[in-house]
C-alpha cells in the first residue's frame, strides 16, 4: 500500500515535546516520527506546543470559553476536565463531518473516552491503543454500542489480558524506543531511576532499596504530584540519593548510559514500562518489582525482579543486576523493544484495517 494518511490522536493536555510529561507522550512522539520517516502523512492532534520537528501537522485544540454563570454552576467540574472534553468533542465532530476525505486511518493514542464513544459516527476506520489497565470511562465508551467498530491494540500481553473480558481480540503491539538514539554506554557505579514522580511509580521505594544496598541513586523525571514528592520523596534525598530534575532525552540517555543499573519500582500493575526499554537500549540492566508487563520485557540475563513492594528483596538483587552483561541488555532492546518493530507492526495494522 502507498503512503497512508493518519490522524494520530494524542493528549490534549500535554504537548508532544521534550521534556516529555510522561511515557505516553514520549511514545506518541516516537511513533509520529517513525511513521513520518516511512513516508506516511501524519496529522497530530495534541496540546499546543508539540514538537514542530516531527514533520507532522498539529491539529488544533479548541479551548472552551465558559460564561461566569456556567463556571459558577453547582454542576461545574474542574476546568481542565471541561477543556479536555471540549477539545476531543470538537475533534470527533470534525472527523465525523469529512474525515474520510482526509484520512485513511484514525489512530487514537489518547486515554480519553470520546474517540472511542464517537467512533461509530466516523466513516474512517479507528484504531485505539490500550495504554492502561481498564478505566471506568473507557469501559463505558466501549459499551455505548453493542458492537464497537474500533480495532484495539494493547501495549503488552498483560494489558491485553486485563482488557480481555470487554475487548477479547486486542492485538499486542509493544511500545518501542529508537535504538539509534538510545545508544549503549559503558555503565558506571551509580543506579538510576526515571519516570514521573508519582505514588504509583514508587520512587520512594527505589531510594530505600538503593540505600539498603549501599549504592548511590540518581532520580530523574517530572514532579507530577507535588504533595507526594514533598512528603515522601524529598525527605529521603541526600545520603547517596539525588534528584537531578526533569531532563530531556539527551540528558536521560547520558544518565542511563553511565549507570550500573536502572531501578523500576511500580506500585501498580505497569501496562508496559517504557523506561525499561530505554534502559535496556542504553545497555543498562534493570532491577525492579514484578508487576504488570515488566516480566514480558526482561529476561534473567538483562534484568531481575523482586516480589512487588519488597524493598529488601529488591536491595538484595541490586549487586547481582550490576554484574549482568551489558551486551545482553542491549541485545534484548534490539530484538524486543525497537521502535522500528513497533512502527512496522502499526503500519501493517493500518493497512489491514484500511483495506
């Protein structure tokens, strides 16, 4: 099939630009870049300020303007919720009007319910990637029609299994990272933890495990929950634990290349774990909690997993992980986590659904 015209729906709240707000934004950036590089025509629906270097055209996010009377109404939800709802509503109505003349595929890469709930109104095929465990809003959207016309993909076998009662046939297309950018490095003597600093990612547990193992730790990522950071992370800093801030991909890659190992400490069932793929691509082995999809990505020669939440068990594994062969970590990334593999899989799915 020739070049495809793809409407890629992303977050209306966070721009697809560095430093990324989270793994979902980093994933969308990589996918848009890979598709454009393959000659496909990508139009990206995302928050204003998304990276113009993607080569994708940014679809406008329309902000709602509410009257003082509406804002003071007792039923008024949070302003951010209303703005996000309005943006996706405008987009889906726009695509329902004439989307089939402009696009071959609509790929919903957001977490919002409206692209799924309103998919039957479109005359162009819709693919939705499931990036999270089941949520009430998305489950409701799927059930708005007896047979939803949406084709679903899931980022891991674990995530596909979690959705199976409602979405029995989700295709597994694992997230990938650009192994040309995330290059292997020589390692070092410190540990690294990266991601959003929120309770479900467990950075406070990483600090405790590193301290129990007697190995310095550097943490990087956006503080997405100020109260959690102030109360549970900040008091643990010092004595070998350093927060280096919200750094861009170049800074993070350098941090990973020169780390002895990466800690991944989810306190929830991780749907995939992009930070694991980034670490492996930099030839850095991984030590983490056995939750969600992490066991799908890691093999014993590139990472070890402790029982969920067991800080001492994680600390006991750290010296062993630091001795793993870095070449095995890089090989696993190339075989399992490469962006090219993901882009090829999505392109094949687009072509199948478009036919």
